[in-house]
C-alpha cells in the first residue's frame, strides 16, 4: 500500500464555499440529471469543486452532530489502493469522498439504534453529494461493495470509524441514458394496499 502523508482533519466547512450562495440552480433539474457514472475523463477534480461537494455532504440531515466523517481523496496512489481492495469500484474516477461513521460515539450517544440511524445519515450525505454534482459538471458513483477491513486499511481508518459509502467523483465522459423503471416507487395513498396513485 502506498504511504501518503495524511493532511490534518478539518471539520466540514462552517461557512459555505464560494458559489454555494450565489449561483441559482434547480434542484429538480439536478434530480433529473443525476446518474451514477463509471466512465470519467482523466483530469483531476479541482479542489474548489471538492470543497463544494464536502459542503453538500455536511448540509445533509444527521441524527447527531459529530458522528459523520468524510475522507476526501484526490491522490492517485490512494485511489489506486482503493481500486485494488474494492470489488465494487467499477469506475475510473480520479477522486473520492468516503462517508464514514464514528461507531464509538454513535454507541455512546444513540446506542444500538445508532446503526440504522448512522447508515441513514451516510445515505443522506451521499444523496446530497449526488445532487450537488450535476450543477458542478461532475459525475459520481456510490460504491458499497467491499471487505470493510480492506477499505479501513486502505484509508487508514481507526477501528471505530466505519466506512459506509465511497463516492467516486470525476468529470464524466458522457451522460448515461436514463433507466426509467428505476425511478418509479410503488406509491400508496393514505394506507398501504390502496390503488397506486396515477
Ligand atoms: C446503496 C447503493 C449501493 C451501491 N453500490 C454500488 C457499488 O458498489 N458499485 C457500483 O458501481 N455502483 C453501486 N451503486 C450504484 C447503483 O448500481 C446504481 O444506482 C445503478 O447502477 C443505477 O444507476 P442510476 O442510479 O444512475 O439510475 C450503488 C447504489 C446504491 C444506492
């Protein structure tokens, strides 16, 4: 595994990075454009764009403060280590954000209910990143298929920090076609089992 000097951890930006307030964008357009991308151009993702994705992840709802950790990875050697240990990494993204949970603090603050709550937290953070990506011209892919210890080792995570979702990030080569069936949940009105809403 390559040895990369870790930067000091930083709390998710308290002040929004440049551009998050000024530029209007339609969240419904972002929802329509959002897809998982696996084919990326080789160029690096600008730090300012990564910062905006970190901001998006930090704005997602959370069961408790301080449980969520983000590991931002842009070093090609670190990405290569991840690709090596992660069978679900089916993309060639040059960057990544790992959404992780402090399980020790979660046990302390929430107890056993902390497991589903923190997984929901991580899903919400990854969903926010997914919606922030299209207006920034970025594509992302969630990756969750891995041996946990291997990802922990590759990212130098302590035992009490659980990796939940790796978000591969880059400039997509093309927009994949829509998969319409995937976006149609079974909808019930007022009670389960009623006629699905039209
Ligand atoms: C919880 C979850 C886990 C996923 N895990 C992986 C994964 O390990 N590797 C991968 O390439 N895609 C993964 N995906 C992406 C799905 O395969 C993707 O949503 C699917 O291909 C449909 O693409 P779409 O979201 O663009 O419609 C995951 C998605 C979700 C929601």
